[in-house]
């Protein structure tokens, strides 16, 4: 009964510590949210407890089962990391899962104070250090740019005649080229490569979306130059929701 009460306290503590970190991840809309971190922390604590129970008193190697937690969490963390052509995302989430498992093991060993300190340090790293990096201005982050320009629409030659339709099509093509050259010139000035996400034309309004990963000052410079160009009518930028 005493062992059961002690184990229950350790599991509840592991759930609480994992839940605290999970709330922060949930607030940032990450894949490893509240339930994930609670389960990882509790599972690590349970493996730690059972490692001692299963080993019994006949052997001194009571951490054999618990030692495999690190390998299992490594596979789970690898699943959170995504590689794209221009960036790698999910590293912070994977590292958080790794630390949450360690906090669960600490709770499973009955070291509540150490687990609480580690949880506080995780929150400090995720919140305070992240905000400090943003204020320094040297942190690179991704933003999605959407450049819009009214280039006009092509006309049906049967309705307006072949000459008028050809002239209109040429004007549209020239406007598109000016828009594309303006985007390329601005990106070239900050040594960035154009990686188009979407491109479409809605009623003569050309829309081009692309991602740029750079520092805050360069983002501000890009927006200023793109909006000042005569070849663009509107430029908006969105924070990448997948960004850590």
C-alpha cells in the first residue's frame, strides 16, 4: 500500500510537470501539446518505477528498463522534425519532448524538487530566452510574403478583335514581368532566393506568395522596398505558423 501511494504521487507529479510544459506548447499551437507532454512525462515516470520493481532485489541493475526511455524518446522526437527545401522545423519541439521525458524520469525517482526546477528552466528557455532572442534582432525566422499587383486581364479576341486582344495580352505580360523583376531585385539586394509557394490570378489581380527566412531588420527592409516599388500594388506579410 505504501508503494502504491508513493507511485501514485510520483505519477501525478509527472503529469503535473508535463502538463505545465504542455500548456506552453499548446498556447503556441505546436503538435506536442498538453496531452502529449503529460503522457510522455507520466510514461517515463511509470517506466522508471517499474524498472525498479521488475528488477527486484536480486540484481543491482535496476535501471535497465528506464535506460531504454532515452532511445524511445529519440524516435518520438525524430518524428517531430520536418525537413523542407529551405528550412528545418520542429527542433525545439523535439528537444522539449526529450526534456519532458527526463522530467518524468526525475518524478519517477521521487526527486520532486529537481523536477520542479527543471520544469521552471524549460519554461524560462521557451518563453524568456525566446523573447530575448527576438529583441536582439539576430534571430532568423520565416515569414510568408504575399505580393499583389493589378496586371489586368486578357480579353477574348472574338469580342474585342484580334489586335485589341493581342495588345491587352502584351500589356498583361509586361506588367507581370515588371512585378517579377521587382520581387527578384529586392530579394537579390538582401541575398535571398525566391521560393514561390503559390501563384494565381484573380480577375486580373496577380498574387505571388513566397517564404523568406532572415532577421527582423532584413524583413523590415524587404517590406519597405517591395511596398515602395511601382510594380506592386499591395504587399502583406504573415508569420509562419510552423515557425518555432
